[in-house]
C-alpha cells in the first residue's frame, strides 16, 4: 500500500467475481518500486484483456519483510497505453517492457526455462520466494521440479539464479524454452533399488532386465542425492587399494577412501576410457572391494561386461546404465551409481567408484553459459555502496570475481568429495573415487573463435571474390563444428577438479597408443601427486619395504631416462633409470596381483643395477656400431636398436674381463641380436679389428643416444617375471608378517633375480 500511494492512480471497480482492481498508471513507475516489482505475466493463470490498443500488465508487489502470508502476492491489473509504456521503458527491465499492444509471455525475473539442450533444461529462478516453502525458490540439488508442459526434472547443478535439471523421459511431456516451472516440495526424493548381489547392469531406478517397476516404498533402496559424510564421521586413510598398475601402486599410491583425479591426454576414445576403467575393476579380483560405474547406454554396459569376461572383479561390479546416450540421464546414472556405492560403504563394505568427468563438464558449461548470457551472475552480485571503505570494496570485488569458481567447485564437490573412509563407530566402510578426465585439443579452433574469425573476414579490405571464397570455406567449417560436440575438458575445469580431489595422476601424451596402438599407463611422475598421504599409511607392504617413494624422488630429479643414479640410502651402488622408467609404459589390461607387481618392480630394480654395471660395454658397443656406419632408419628404430644392445650387454657383462675382450669375443652374438645384414656385419668386423675403436669414454657426437624403446624394455621385464615366478614364495600373508621378515623375503627374491641375470643368458 505504501508503494502504490506514491503513484497517481485511477481505480475502476471490476465485477464481483474478479479479485483485482483495474488501475491506470498516470506516472512512470519509480525506480525503487520497479526493483521490487515481480512480473507475473502468465496468461494461463490471469487472462489479459486487450481492447482499443490498451494492454493490461499484471504486476505483483511483495514486501521484503516476512509475514504469515508471504507466499501470497498482491496482484493488480494495470492499464497502460503504448506511449506510457515507452515512457517507463528506462525503468522496467528490457525483457519485460511492453511494446505497442503486445506483452511478452515471460520476464527475465520469472521462473522459466531459459534453454533446453538434449535432456537438460536450464531454468532461471525468481528474484522473490527465498523461503523453503516457496515453489519458485532456488532449489537444492536433488529437488524435483514440474514444468508447465507436464515434464518432470531432477535438479543436478546450481549456478547464480539458475539451475540445470535432468528430464525424466518416462514421465513424458516436453520442457520447452519459456515454460514455467515449480518445485514439488511434497514429492519424495528419487531413489534407486539396491541389488542383492554384484555383477548386475541396472537402469537409473535400479531395475535390471528382470524388473519392470520403479523403486517403491518398502523396497531396499538408496537416495540418488545424499548428504556427504561429515568430517566427524570420517577416519584416517590408512589402507591401500590395489590398482594392478605398478606405477600407481609404487609411486602414486591410492588409499581406500581417497579421491584421485586421472588426467588423460586429449583425444581419448570411449573404448579406451572403458579399457582403463575395466583394468581397475579387474585388479579387485582378489579383494573385497565392490566396484560401481555409470554407462551412457546398455550397449556400453554390455561392452564393459564383455571386456571383463569371467574375471572375479566382474562379479562385484554394478553398472548403472542410461537408457540412451543423453547428458542428463547419464549424470543421473552417475548419481545413482554413487548412491549405491555409499550405501555399500555405510554397510561397512569397501566401494570403488569409477567416474567420467566429461558429462559433468558438459552440464556445467550449459548452465554457466546461461548464467553469463542472461547476466544472472552480475545480477546476483550485491551492489557495493559508495560510502564503504576501500578495503571492504576490494574484498567484495574479489568475492564477486570468485563467485563463478566457487559455484563450480561446489558442483564438483558434490561428486569428488564424497570419497571417505568412515570411522569404526559408523561401520568402518570406505568409498574410493577415481575420476577420469580427458583434456581438450587446443589446436582446434572453437565455435567462438571461428565467429571472431568470420567477423574479421567480413571487415577486412579484400577482393570480393577472395572474401566470399574464404567466408564460404569458414562457414562450412562452422556448420560442421555445430554438428559435432566438442570433446574433452577445458584446462580451468580440469584444474578445479584437481584442487577438489585428494590427489591427481597426469598421463603422458603417448599414453593412448604407441607403435602397437595399445593404451598404456604412462604416468608423468613430476606432475602426479597424492597429497598429504605418506607411504607408511596407504602403500602396500611390499612397495613400502622396497622404498618406492624414495626411488620416485630420484627419478623425478633425473635429467634423462638413461641416467645413472647412486642409491646412497642402501648400498651406495648405481642404477640405470631406464628399466624403472619402463614400468611407466605398462599396457592397459596387463593386470598384476599385489605379489606379481612387487616382483616385477624387483626385477626392474635388479635389471637397473645390472645395466649400470654393464654401461661401459653398452657405450663401447654403440660407439663401434656408429663407426661401422650401422645406421637406423629413424628415431624409433634407433631406440629399438639401443634396447637390443642393452639386453646383449647385460647378458654379456663380466666384471672380471676387460671391455675390449668382451666385445671381441661376443661380436657375433651382437650382430645376431641386431639381425645385421651381411654388408653391415663385414663393416662391423673390420671396424672392430682396429685397435682404438672401443677405447676411451663415450662421446655424445659418436653415440647419438642411449635412450631405448621403453615398450621393448617392459616386455623384457615381463618375460623375466614369467620366468622367475615359479621360484617366488607363495601364500605369504603380508598383513601378519613383520617388516623385518618382509625385508628378508625381499632380499631373498632380489638375490634370486640377480643370480639369474648373471648366469642365465635366456633370462
């Protein structure tokens, strides 16, 4: 009333059935009034009367002060001519101003659907309605909303004055752009049925191929969206989780209850990503860990099952599959898989969740684009009064600039911070989260960059025919890009995910396929870290006794993959980095048990020591080959040749003989190992007959490189493990073995490997 009294109005009574009064605006709306006005232009709820070029504008005024009838809005039908509407144009928001004889259906401050992408509806919230009982308030993640067309959606992400909802295709209806929405406060939260056993493929409601109904009250179910475990309910992470990857278990250990970000290089294919995930599932065959993951379709879920076959890990894998390859339902499937994992953890079990970050990135990108394009972010920021001191203004400015990053981190935290190890009072269960993300190829221009390039072409002073040809070519490229969804995650989103997890693993560029085309666990040690976790707490007993994290520090400081490093903390002997670096080229799918992984690392360590001892013979042989003009076709061929010479030198080396004698006596076996042609053999023999061919130290100009093919070295180490496996101790329970006994057993295994390297040429 106090606001309307400031205006010169003329009231005309309506029929008794009407609940409003017709008012005619005699003056422009004051700015203070317009800021508190909320336009409810919903023709379905309040029919608008049009006559003689006069439009009826429905405005709702609401005081900020709470009262018992806060949900009720005072409504008045205001009659204004086109001229009066133009006079008030500078007061009302541009998206709700009246044009002559026309009233837009929605306003920028009305709860509406701003954009629809696939099965994701991005909705703008109302400026009013901030109490929990209001069905136009900013919803919470997990709330159910109904659209004017009858469609049902589930809120999966929040931003400034807007949110993203994944549509329920089974509910029917279409959430169109411009549709109004409301929150269903009385509807139960969505749930997923819990399977009785592992090895199942479920839909987002928990239905397998045998079930036909959604979860019902009384069924054993779990909420899609749960509150994450608080800090009081959590326990220190002190138990290792085996990954079957030697590089991870040795250098970047993962603990039960830990979250880890795995950053793959750009260009990863869906089948390659599935190969990485199924490798980790396969590694849980001998453990009590149950694995959970989401799939974009039932076809993808079937592919996962085919890769695993009859492996023991597959019997404890639950896949939640979307009905079709859509962004929204895939995000719901990820929430459902996380929910099942949390339920298993709450029951005292150990769960592993494998997560693909790209669907989450796509949802956030869609939501953030609306927040920026609709100016919602700037609107949500509080205006800074001029009378505040400079320090407060600077603080608010920084807070406003960081608002977007804070929202994004909150969104990621809903998934990445759910990993936890619960205290014994809460059951002692654990949930480990491994999130995969592939970087975006920055060499390809984005749609926005192409738009800028097109505008520059149109403004350039060029020949008209040349301009038209260039524009036509660029428009064809833009049309092709519009039909293709950009793959990969931007760097800022990836860095935010790294900051939200307990650690991260960065893969090398050659991880997705070498000469054999197989993806590998090529880990970059310098950029991979498990923050705040020591080896004594989460590394398995074998690798902890070997001292792998100490060796990681040596490798990180090495200048070359073939550098000699002195092990000062043990016996002071040198070792060659190359065999240990080769462990970082483990093929995806080559899964090791805990015992085999430790044995392979010991084989690599003893091979590294043997290679360091045989380095003089290696350099002399490479020098001889260079002088004999035995050349390689390319760099890869050179690396393969160095690998063969390394293996030959390790087998041939004898500390009791001089290098020249070893080289001359075994010249024929060297030629056989390299498979030299007859002419190359004669040149090698002629050059070896010269007295000074292998005298002196290694000259970098004479020997181009000591770097070998890491894949070939790994295959050699793998072969040596298979050969010595029958001689290794069996049935050892490391959990009940003291550290002294374990160290003695490791020394025994190393002595066996060392003896085989020095005496068995076939080894």
